[in-house]
C-alpha cells in the first residue's frame, strides 16, 4: 500500500482497459522528467536515462505485468510490447464512443454541467482513438439537441455566432443559474401576494388601556402590570366602570343616536332581574320579581307540560298574574 501512495498516476491494469489513458499519462510524465526520447525509435539516450525510464514505467505497471516482462530492460522494447498487446483497445472503445456521440443530446440531461461533462468524456475518447472532434462539431451537437420547446432560444444562441464550445457552455451555465433563482423567487409565495406586515394592537376604552403583542390577554390589578400568555400588560383604573363578575359586550356598531342618561352604559341584561340599562350591583327591582326570574332560570332546562282547563264561568280576575317579558327567560352568557 505504501507504493500505491507514491504513484504519479493509475498503474496499467493487466486487462488493459485503461491503456489509452495510461499511455497519455506516461508520455507526459516522461517528457516532464526529460526522458521522453527513451521511448522513441532510433533514440541516442544514455544508459542512465534508459534505466530511469525503465524504473518509472515498471513502477506504474500491474504486478502481473511486471512478472511477465521481467527480462525486458530497454524502455523502448517494453513500450512497443505493451502497444502490440493493448493497442487493440482503440478498436473496442471507438465503436462505443461513436455510438455515445451519435445519441448525445442536451435535452436528456437535467443540468448543463452534466451535459458538458459527458461531451468532454466522449470527445476525449474519440480523439484518443484518432477521431478529429472540433469546436464546430461540439457546437453543432449542442444546438441540434435543444429541447423542442426551446426552439426560439436555440435560434437566439445561434445568432450570437459562438466560435468556441467553451463560450457557449459558459453562457448556458449563467442562464441556468439565473433561471433557478427566478424559480425560487416565484415559488417562495403565490403571485400577487405580499409578505405579512408586522401587526401591532392598541385598544382603548373607558375602563383602561391594553397594549400587547402575540396572543393572549394581559392581566393586572389596580394600576400594576401583569403578565399573561404572549407579551402584554394591562393598565388602567379598575374602580371605574368595570366589574369582574360580569362580561360586557362592546357595541361596535354605533347608530349615532345618543341615549339620554345612558351614553356610557352598555345594552346588556342584568344578571339579577334580567332587565336592561343597569348593572346587577345597582339593580333596584323588587325582591319578589327577582325571585320569580331566578326560579325561571333554574327551571329552564326542565320540560314542563302545562294543561289549562278553563270553565266558562271562571273569572280571570281572580288569578295573580305577574307580567314577564321574553327577555326575562334568557340568561346572559357567563364567563
């Protein structure tokens, strides 16, 4: 494993499947080290350079290949032997590369970068096999494989007159990124809608003042501050026009007509007698009427069947009839 870490590139596999790429890497590294002439025909290099080139080549061979060519000491001889053995890979790779080139289409890829990677991989294989792939061939392959829904866009790119394939791909990558940004902004919220503004609530009435954020009601006693659900506080004079034992409904729809003597009194029923226009603590209704009203509230959930039999000679004046309004038989909702 220590030798694998020192390799300049991938070693030649015994099957020869990576022979084409191995040849290219070996030529580049030999030239970089000043040993490129050692693998050329009729070279006049020194024995020292041939030995260095031989060490380098054997270091990048599969262990099985090292054993097979153990007696070879000249780098040119080793190079030619490997070429005769694995050069047929071109005849194997070339038909496949041609097939992939023929069926390469931009519309088959999700992103431009994936198409660009496939384009360079296939064109490199064709060039290694001796095929000549120019920028014009790559441009035409890209233009002719646009999706059918982008015909107008394809014509616009053609009119720009790109001379290099790299220029076209750069333009397509920028357009792709801009389209993704537009889609994200479009999908963030429905078209025509606006972002929710910050909501501040302020309410003022005769009994005090409430200011809060969030949800829930603040609580307080006297002129103190109290905490409730959310964030809020309540302040005001509770001894003025307020009762903790009775819930009053605000009359939001004002008719504009002032009621004499009841400008600040809410139209709610009294809990004691069922009347309107006053509070239960200031009620002055006679006690026997209050008892009748309270008794009617207790029996409101009971079904009472009443049979009335009247005689023709019956005197109605003898009955003790107490007049009650319809409102006397309904109880105001309690907290």
